[in-house]
């Protein structure tokens, strides 16, 4: 299929399970099977073995926003999805899903709510619930559910240092910001009212990239000048929403 982009698009469509009828797949690709809502997981296991045979260690899939299952209004549909997660979990422990790793992301509520969350399905709750000894600062990172702690200001500083190097490498200039400049930026970010509980890496990264872009596009500007501007100071002194941002958890299989 070298150079046949149309045929490649059809194959990719098949892999994504977008063929609704076997007849359509047979006419366009010459295959008599299609991936459906009932057997997509079986094909993931086949793909993992294929990647192993191709020389890789296996395949890892990431499923984000598991909270969307929690939001499903129909209880029967939610339970069906939770049953599928239970199957995936059991398969990995019993060796039925070889060379396949699965990482899921969800809010604690989506997991721990015993009315609608994963823990409403007793078989999942008994397998995934945290034990009696883990606590903030001493989490069991080998457990199936890993509670992610918010980044500290020190960790956010390290993140900004790496972003500075990446930005300079991307646009081909010599980085000029030192640790003191970055510390000033982090200090201002965390000076917002309620930032100790509500600030997220996304907000910090957004603001910091904007500063880097401005400094790159306006060489005459300095970091001190931007951080000390009325616009920046005013924006950072305003109160943020009093709605506590949810923590995040990773569900690993």
C-alpha cells in the first residue's frame, strides 16, 4: 500500500472500529470481520501480541476521563462498562492479556462514589479499594489505584526549568532565564488567593509559556518587566474560584 493514502485511510478506519457493516469492510478491504463494541477489547489483546512479535515489549493504552462513565445516567449501562473494566483487570492478573498494559485516569469521586462510581460495583471495589496503611505522602505506588498528589511549588519550579530548556531548543535561542527568575514567577503564581488548593499545572504552564513566547518575540523585554507589569500583578492578585479543584487518580492495570 506504499503511496496509496486512500487505502491506508480505510485500514486506519477499520482499526478504529468505524465500519458498521461487514459488507462495507468486505467491499473496501476484502475482510469479512469488523471491530464492534462487543469485541474491541479482544482485538486490543491481539494487537498487543502483534507488537510483541514485531519486536516491542508490548503495548500500553491510556484511557483518560474515566469520569465520563461515572456521568452515564443509566445505571445498567454504567454497570455494563464497569463489568468490562473488571474483565480487563482480571485478564491482566490471570495472564489472559499478555503484553498489554492499561492506565486509566479518573477523579477520586468517579472511583470511590459507592452510588455511581467504580466502587458501586462490588467486585471492583473489593479489588481496587485502598488498604489501611497508605496515606498522603506515603502512597503504595504498586497498588492498582494510585492517588496523585498535587505538584509542590518546588516541583513546579523544576517543571518550569525543563520548559525553559525545551522552549529554547524549539526556537533555537540561548536561554537567558535563571533559577531566580523562575522562582519569582512561581512565587507570584502561588500568591493568588486560594492557589495552594486550586492551582493546577495547566494554569502555571499556560502562563509560563506565554511569558516565554513574549520574551522570545520581544527581545527588548525582560522577565522582571513582565512580572512587574500592572496587568500581570492585577491578574495574579484576583481571587480564584472557591470551588476546590478535584485531585486526580490513576487506575493502573
